[in-house]
């Protein structure tokens, strides 16, 4: 498994429960100095949250990662 993928997921999954929420994503990006808007988060989740539960699992994250960078 790609270590950058797993490391990035772990960074975004602030509480370590295996799911990324919008609040976690927002906090992690702000901590990186890359603030995102509510609209940007909604767009990301619309693409990545394929089961529409309001969270991004590692499987969903990995699939979105690969769609964004198919190389």
C-alpha cells in the first residue's frame, strides 16, 4: 500500500476511528495551513463519500485518491 496514501489518511482521520468527517478534514487542512471552504469540503465529500454516510472511509479515500492521480 502506498505510504503517502496511508499517511495522508491518518493525518486527516484526526480521532483515528477509520473515518474522515468534514470537521476532521477542515481541521487537518487548517493545521497544514491550507484552509478550505465549506463548499470545497462538500465537493470533496460528494466525490469521495460514495455510500453517502457523511464520512470518508479508507476504502473511499483510496478510490478518490486513485481517481485524482491515476498514474
